[in-house]
């Protein structure tokens, strides 16, 4: 836990430095405050517009430089440089709450809590995506073993990998990095 707090502190510093360096930018950092106010206030958690529907085919593609302005350093490493979070360290491997997991870069719905299972690997694991169309699967030969990389279909963010040793009904295990996800808790029924 101490590690997470320290990391967050570093992220806040990093984000503030980044934004002050691009003053006037209207990148997708929204704090909901007076838009004319300068300098902009920054938040540790960037606001994202969530999309709950199946991917409509309209990609959100930006350059690495553009993503760098928007994402936190950790998000950038995970999603644009295919990083892997340290197992048992992330926000979601042990999350058992009901809700929906969105792409941390573009907000597209990716996974649902009802398809999540405890894989024991230390990474959030799902046996299927929310919609098959919302993820792209790509052959990854970066290690000796050939793996299947999983990316967000809309913004092509690296999410993790999919393996064929998961539980039924699919037999698949989508092994995903927490920083690539944003969890929205389901609202309690009235
Ligand atoms: Zn995305």
C-alpha cells in the first residue's frame, strides 16, 4: 500500500510538470472547472467519458506524443509501450466488486465483473471480454513463447495477453494490466 501511495505522489508531480509544459493545450484532461482559468488544475485521476456499447468501428488513434500528454507515466508505459505491471501489485487483481472495466485511455467498455475470476496469477483475469469486437488480438513474438496480445479495439492500447488455460465456458484467460483499466462500480439496486 505504501508503494501505491508513493507512486501516486510521483504521478501527481509528473502530471503537473507535464501539463505546465503544455499550457494552452486542450488535451483530453478535463477537471470540470472554469475552462478559462489558468493555470489548469490537475487531478491525480483523469476524467474519462465511458462508452458502454459494442465498438462502433470508429478508432481513436493518436501519436505517441499526443498520448504522452494525456496518460500518466504508468499508463503510458503499460498501454503504449506494452509494459507489464508487477503481479499482485495492481488495483484490480483482487477486486471482487460488481461493475464494469473500461479502457483507461479511451473509456471503451472492455470487461465485466461477472466474467472475472481468480486466476492466482496476480493480474486481473477474465474469461471473456464485454464484447468480442471491443478487443483486438494480435500475435506477440517478443518472448521465446508466442503469445496473443490483447489491445483495445478503439485506441489500440496494449491491455495484456490472452491464454487458452482459462475456465469454462470459454477456456480463455484474458490476463490484463490494472493500469490499462478503469473500474466503475455497479450502482446498488434501489
Ligand atoms: Zn481504448
